[in-house]
C-alpha cells in the first residue's frame, strides 16, 4: 500500500515536471542559403525567450529551394514560420491554400524583410576571364553557373538582376529579353537550389562565373578561402528582399502564434540585425548597417517594385508556366 | 571439400596443353579482356568506395568520429534504423504470405497480383514519394482529415516508413516466389496426407525449405531500406534532427560545405552496405553447401 502511493506520487511528480519544463518547438521552413544564419539566430532567440518568459524554445530548421519549400508547406509541412527567398513564394501559401492571410509583404516592417541582399558575380581567383560587369558574363567562351528560376528564389533574383541591368543599359524590354536569352545559353546546368549551384561552382569546379546571392558568395569565400574566389561587384544589381511570415493556420493549431510572432520580430532587434550582418545579409537597421558598411560594397540597386511592377506581376510574366523564362530556355 | 577439388586437378593436369588451343582464345585477347574488366571494376566500383573513406578521413580520425557524435547525425542514424526496423519485418510478413499464396495455391488474378508486387520496382522512387504526398498531403485525399485529428503522416516519421515499405515491397516476395515455385508443393501435400495442419506445415515444412532464400531477401530489403533516398526525400520535409535519414543527412552536410562529415556519414552507409554484401555472400555460400548435401 505504501509502495503504491509512493509510486503514484513519483508519477505525479514526473508528469508535473515534464509539464512545466515543456519546451516549445517551432519549425522554420527556409530557403537554401540561410542555414548558417538561422543556426546562429535560433540560439540567440532561444536565449532571449528563456530570459524573457522562462520557457525553453527549440527552433527546427528545414532548408531547400525556396519554391520547393513553399510547395512542401502547401502540402502540409507544419511550418510555424516561413523565411523564404521572395514574396511570391509566401504569397503562394495565401493564394493556393489560405495558410496565411493576405499579402505577406505588409505584415511586418519594411516589406516583411528584416534583412536584404543582392546578386553579385562570383569568379575564380585572379578573374581569369576578366569579368567586370554583366556584359562580360555573356562574352563567348564564358560559362555561367546559376540555379533554376523555377525552383530557386536566388535564381529568380539573379534572372531579374540581369534583366534589369540590360533593360536600363539598352533601353528596352526587347533588348533585355535578347540579353537574358543569350545569358541562359551560357548555362551548362541548372541546379534546383542556390546552395547546389554554389557547390557546383566552388566544389566541382564547373563554370567561370556564378550569379550568386551576395551572402552565398561571401560564405563561399569564408569557407574556401580568399585565395580561391573573388567577388566582382557589377555596376548595378537588384535589391533582393527575402520576406518572413508566420504561417497563421499552422501556428494557431499548434498554439504557437505568440512565440512565432516574437521569433520574427526579434529579427528586427539589434541582436537579430547584428547576426544578419555577421552572416553577410544586409541589415535593415541603419545603425547596425553602418557597422558593416565596410563589408558590403555600395551598388546602385533597383527594386522589383520599381522596375518589374512587384512580385505578382514579375512572377506571372517571367516565371509562370509558359512565361518568358520557359520561352527563352526552350529555344 | 578436399575430395572433389583434388580429383579435378588430377584429371585436368595431363591434357592441359592440348585442351588449351582448342578451347581458349589467344593470350593477348584474354589479358585484354581481363584487364578491361579489372580497370572497369577499379574505376567504377573500387575507386569511388576508396574516395568516400579517404574524404571522410581527410581531416583525421578525430573529426571522422566526431561526425557521429553530432545530435543531428545520431538522430539520422536512429531514424534510419527505426525505419528499416519497421519496414523489413512488415515486408517479411507480407513477402512470405504473398509467396506462399502465389506458389502453393491456384487462384484467379494471380498474375495481376504478381504484377502489382513488381510495381515499386517499375516506378521511379520520386513517384513513390509523390504518391504519398498526393494521398496524405494537406491538400490530398485524406490530408485534411488527418490534419484535423492532429495526425502527421507525411513530413513526419510515418510517411518515411510508408515510403520505405513501398519501395522495398518486392524484395522478399520476389526472392521467394521463384524458389518456392521450383520446390513445388509436393512436400506440403505429403504433410497434409499425414494429417498436418496449416501452421504445422508452414513451420515444419515450408519455412525450413525457404530459410536461406528468405534470409537473402531480408538482407537485400534491409540494404535498400537504409539507403533509400528519392522517395524518402519527397516525404521527409528535411527537418533537422527529426525527419532526416542517413542518406538525406549526407546531402545536407555536403550542402553545408561540411565535406568531411558528409563523407564520414556516407562511409558509415557504405560500411553497412559492405556488411550486407558480406552477409549475402555468406548466405549464398551456406545455402549452396546445404543444396549439395
């Protein structure tokens, strides 16, 4: 009898302990190059949240091509938050299955993008092909590495960066289309994600120039050494805005809405911004950005809203089935 | 053992030179063929295998071993073992039942059943994965019902197990069917006339006869269950420490520029494959021996 009550007490105690020490688990479904950024940030956020509320939070990560990741979330991958490469992929969560309400770019400050990036040209050390700007990329004999714009967000930004340059430089959309058509003739393989493309370029030694996320290019140099690769800053490029959003329906079901919101908002804090800067993403916060001013080159950046009329339109015109990319790539 | 070998030698020794010209090709041709085969094997099988271990050990034994202490790596190994641990017994039961049914009883639609069993061999693993996304995905047939009841199938462990079972479905049945067909059902018939029941026949007659073939099938099934990439990749969702099996973990490490760790985990997979092959060879040798006596 005594033993039984003792056992019961132990069980009650154990369940109580488990209850109070229950850790919150969030799933952040992100695009390819943010792996290192979110490893750092998740640790920082867990510490912040523990200090603030006393609750432990573990953030799980899933990475892949931005379009493919959005597709998985549509198919039921239980993401509390998505941090994808471009607004169109998050908007797909709204238009296809109403997982998020409305246009994602209006939900958090500055287009829901706590950090930005751009597209630069990554070349081999000494720049053997003498690539200085976008025009040099399509010279005869230059081989280009870039991912598939159908599945990769970075590749879509790269496509639009090249298009924007050509349109501004040569003055018409027809000329820009010619430029892009020529560009993709120089691409031997299309990887499905940005990281795959970088690996193709740096590890497998394919190609003379990679059209890469600025953060990917910096990371490749950090990992492989400045004696192997260098970054060529083009005369102009695009302001790449990778947005973040809570996936409301999932978070509500899991009861994590509050912590998911805090997770994204903390990206805008000084610490969050600093982590972004350290991982080669351009911070939005001017004070923190100033700290990293020497890292990021000054490039005149055009925006997707200014030149392409926003993501919805750009996505329809260029990347939808039968869009411009399909037309030029099949030729 | 020594008996047949020595008689063979004794018989073969005297007319050796005579037999040579009549039955064999010129020396240069033989050596060219043997050489090509060796170079081919070395280049396409041996070299990559060595490369996996060499890359894994590139930064020394300590980093090699440290790759396995990573929580994500441990989780991947655990998940792989769990998946194989469920998929192989499930297919074992199914495979034996199907083979028994197909080879010991006549019935309508038998050839249709055999074709169905072969289906997973015929479709690409990516399709096998997508089937489950279409059925259990949030917008699939049963997806919303499962979501409402908080049951996770795809992008969770059940989906990975299901996809693995599907892909490894035919291995055991396919191994047993020809064997049991060749054996026929005479022994079972005899057992029936002697008054044995169904279970008795299965345990005392059928199972001992197919034992080695069954083991062979289990080994192949297990190898594929641990190594499957395509189908599992589609239903995994790639959540670290949660839904990544060893092959997926290798890809992730590689993509994170963590080449030494990627090849370390890859070498563990290769090692599992080598052990499997060794077991397979042993089983083959053993069953041949038993066949001879």
